[in-house]
């Protein structure tokens, strides 16, 4: 769909903007919500986060908007310089873009992007959300990274394939009407 660098940058930004918000919600509410409520003795996740002074990141508690901004910056950089170019190349190695149905090719690109971005962003998250108050241990970092990959991969695959990418493509078609 995007046909030049400017369009690819806009497409990546829209994708990352939606994806990061989905992941922050998924991480805070679905994966860690009950733990946050239990630790803070609150009845809602948002109240728990507020009572703790924010979300634990890089050894301190930060407001949610900071978490979203930091993850957005990392995700956008990696999407632009690693995810987009390599996922397209991976899809092209398997399918001929001129002979393959566009839905099949787009699915291959989405799948490749997830396969690239989930390990990268999970590794970044393992560093950002590492429990530094316990001291640093490389094995704990690697275990956290693998745990995050296991949590994030199914969520990323299904949300990107069935919700986020179709929605982003519709937005993109609206913004850049083709003749």
C-alpha cells in the first residue's frame, strides 16, 4: 500500500500509535492487572497504578503517558528501520508479489513483521521493566524476555492480522486515495 518513504513513515506511525496503546493496555490490564490490584489493595487497575505513583519502568514509577511515549519511540524506530524493510524482504522470498494474491502477500508481510518485532520489542520491554530493585541478573533478564515473547506473540499475531492492520489499511486508503 505505501508507495514511497513518506507514505511508509506515515503507515508505520499509524500502526505503531495504535499498537503501542493496545500493548500498554494488554500489559497493564490483562497480564499484570490482578498483581497491581493485589499489591496496592485497590479494586481497579487504574486506581492501583495511580496509588503506586505510575508504572514501574527503568527503576522508577512513571506516569502512563511516559510509558506510552517511550514505547512509541522505540517501536517506531524499530518498525521503520528493521520491521518494515525486513518483513517485506521475508515475504518476497516466499511469494512473488506480482503473482500472489494481495491478501496472501499482505498476510505474509504482517506475519513476518510480528515475527521480527515481537522479539525486539519484548527484549526492549525486558530491559525497561526489569526489577532493578532486586539487582541485575542476566538470566532473569533472559527469562523475562522469553516470558514476554510467550505473552506477546499470540496477542500481536491476532491483533495485527485481524484488527490493527485492516484498520490501519482503511485509514491509509482514506488518507491517500488512489486513482
